C-alpha cells in the first residue's frame, strides 16, 4: 500500500480486467487512471463518449486544443487510427454493445448489481451524463469504488438508497478492499486488497456476500 | 439554401421569447459562443433550452442562465455552474435530466422524422417515471419522445456558401444532430469557403439542414480543464 494511493491501486487492479483488442470506455474519476496501467504490448482502444475512439495521452502544453477534449472535459491528444464522430454515433457504439468493457465509478452498488452514481437528493445533482447509457448497453460493466463512506458505512448494499443509474447491470466491483463478482446468488468475493483479510471485507459489506473457494488475499 | 448573415446579432431576429432552442456543444467545446452571447444581449426570455450541459458560470449557456432567460433546461449534466445549481434548487429553473445517449437519440430522431423510440437506457430509474415501459425481445425498455426546436444554434469549423458543414475534432458532438432538429438552423463557423472547395466526401453535414450561416466574430478558445504533460515525461 505504500507509495500508491488507494485510488491508484484500484486502477491498477481494474487494468487487469482488460484484454488485448478491447474497446473500452473509462468513466470519470478512478477509471480514468486505468489509462496509465494498460499492460505493455496490449492493444486497447479507449472510447470517449463526447465523440472519439482512440484517446491519446495528455498533450504538451503548447499543443492543447480547445476542440480536443475527453468526457471529463480535459484536453487530450489523438493516436494513429483515432476517429471523431457525433454524439448519436458515440452512443450507438455504447448502447449497441460494441464497447467491450465499461469501467465507472459508483456511490452505491447493490448485491443484485444495481448501481447509483449520479445524484444525492437535496445535496448533489449533477446529472447522469452518459452513465445510464453505458450501464444499459455494456455486457461488461465493472465498478471502481471505495468500499465504505468516510464515516465507515458500507457502500456495497443489499439495496441502493440513492436514485439508481441502472438495474442489475454491474458485473464486477473493484473496491479499495476487494474484488467481488455479481452472481444470481449475490456477491462472491474473489480477492482482497493488500492489508485486508477476508473477514475485513465481509464485515465491511452490508450486501449478501459469499467467499469464493479460491478467494485470494492481498492481490493488489 | 442557406443565407449568409452579416453578424450574430442579425441572427437574433429569428429568436423570440417562449421558443425552444437547441445549443450544440459538450461543455464549452463546440459551443456556438457568438450566437449564444448575442442572445444574451437581447431581451428574449422564457426560452426552453436543450443543450448537453448547463455550461459554466457566466459564459455560453451560463450567460443565458445568469440573465434568467431560460425557464426550462434539458441536459445530461449540470455540474460546473453554481448559478444554475442555485436557480435549480430555488425552483427558478425547471431542469429535465436526460441520459446523454437518450438526449442525442431524441434529437437525432426529431431531425429524422421518428416521433419516439424504445430504449433500455434509464429503465427502472427516475428517468422512466411517467413513461411507457415495454419488454421487447427480453429487454426492458422505455418510450422516449423525439425532440425538436424552433431554432438550433450550431457551431461548425467550416461551411461552404451553400451551408455544407465540416466540424473539427470533438467540437462536433451534438452540433450536426441539432442542425437536423431545428425548424430554423443557424450555424456559426470559423471560415466560409466557396462552393466546391470542400471535398464532397469530407462534408459531415449536408447543407439541406442549414438555414443561416454566420462567420463567428470572436473565438475565446476556452478550455474547461487544462491538462498537459511535460516534454520530458
């Protein structure tokens, strides 16, 4: 855990979900960091919902272009083979299931794979952006999140309390404490992060969770 | 065929109080800033605005919001604008949050003569409230209606004199879709070229959707998040 923040560790673990040749959409926040951990020799094409396939690294300061941004509205660059398109085309890719994996952040996830990540009534209303389309369209929705709130409450729940972004759509959760798969029988703990025992993760999880026979401890 | 207007101010003759207005752009990127800022100089009010974002404080859509010219906003994301948040919480502006892909498709459908469509996006969420739901081939969907506008403001990089358009990089976003869904579509561009100068294969949007073209007077080249790497890394 030393030297690397919790968020970086989650991003490093998320990167292991990538497969060569994947087209991937990275959500704002922790998932964006995954771009830094794509394994050498693996060809991944990153999709940006605002109309770009083939997101390149941040440009040099002198090359920043107001007409070239990612979904987080950051200046970026293109790569050989990059392509631009309009927003309807972008979401045809997303909703049509053409994007192989979608990584996104969450405020809450439930044991049946519901996700809430776009508003806290009365406190924070920013909007869902493209998140509802991403979770509706991708067969491979993987959530990156902190396992508990700042006051220690589980964010992996029996049922979400916040307005939902999507129903039964999350396939896997990678938190700062562990990796969980969403199955018809609830969550299954596959791995724990460094510094956490299986009991630590189970105790920090309000949702129904079973431990895989092959559960690995301290993998990331 | 498109007419070329002398100024963004002249274009405002087509915008009246109470109208529905589409404004292209993703945040400030590809936002038709000269047209929007010209509208902010008028007394036009009670506008229903359809735009992906509320834009930022006091720039772009943010100027219209600060002037209280907008009564209702359709958008997918309304962060980054404190004035909008304040007006929303105090009930001065009505906001309908629309998932971004649904927003794009509702506009595309409007321009393409499709009155409504079923989509899985938003099923079982607040977005589905009051809408018809149907299971189609095993997929739970909701019915979403097309969006049209009295006037669309669009930003393109280049136009020829007929109104054929070329967009630049990610500044394309919602612009070509909104151009198809406006009863009157007004396009601001950085450059107007002679007919024939654009390769027919490079044109993103055919002129048939465009009513007026204006050369934008001033471009701020605004960036919301300046992210860059150093030459050494």
